[in-house]
């Protein structure tokens, strides 16, 4: 499956909540996500545009791989996410295994996320309002779909972003922005 996404920086005064409700979106509530990123022993993900992480949401753990970006204005990339055993000990064991296999720890990205879902033209759309530690507030508009529907999904992502009044497009990943901030700090 491919992730089709646009991310926008928010100034804080955008009237997005009303627009989200007008679309019939259903809130999945607020959660805290903690993404622990790793670099591969055989290639530099910063150079290849890939990402590899363990995501923690409460007691749940997920392993995620994101492939290189295939398009830029609307980010298109392969995404594979697998649930792994829950709990702190399972997270620690998996982290230790990655390090033993030669993966290098990069950094942690922490965010408070409020997520909404709705259907549009047979796509399940996700809207994510993120407050990212050290970076500020962002809104993501996303569809996960098969490669055969990329053009249609990309057009819908742009359409929904426009309808919500999102204008400050942010092409960088949270990982890239956090690393840039750490290097500058």
C-alpha cells in the first residue's frame, strides 16, 4: 500500500475544526505517539529517503517502514506497519534486537495527535492534528491506497486540504525537522 499525504504547518488560528465536522469526519480521539527512529546498518536512510521506526501509542507498539518519496507536492511513498507485542518490555526487547543487528538509534519524535476519519469517493481519509514536541502544530491529510489509485487519491488529498483552508505546505518529515532543530541547537 502507498501513503498519500500532505502536511501543513498551522499558525493556530485556522478554523479547521468546523471544516472537519462539515465533512462528516468522526473523531478517533487524542493520543500520544512516540516514534523511535533507526538507521540501517547497510545504507543511510537520510540519503535514500526511507524511514524505519518503532511507534509507541500508550502500551501498543508498531514497527513501521516508509520507502523513498515517489512524488513531492503530495507525498507518495510505500508504507508498511506491523503491530508487535504490546508493553514496555516488548518495546525494550525489540529495540535491543535492532541495535544488536547493527541498526543505529537516530532520535525520538513525540507528538500529541487528534485523528479524524471519513470516507470520500470510496477512500478512507485521515485527518491528523499534531502538536509535535519542539516543532509546533501541524495538520496532515492522508489516504492509504493501492498504487493503481494514486492519482485519484492525490487529487482528493489536495481538494480536502484546500477545503480546510490549509495553505502552509510542509514537505519535510517530522523526523527531518527534529534532526535539523537538534543540529542547530
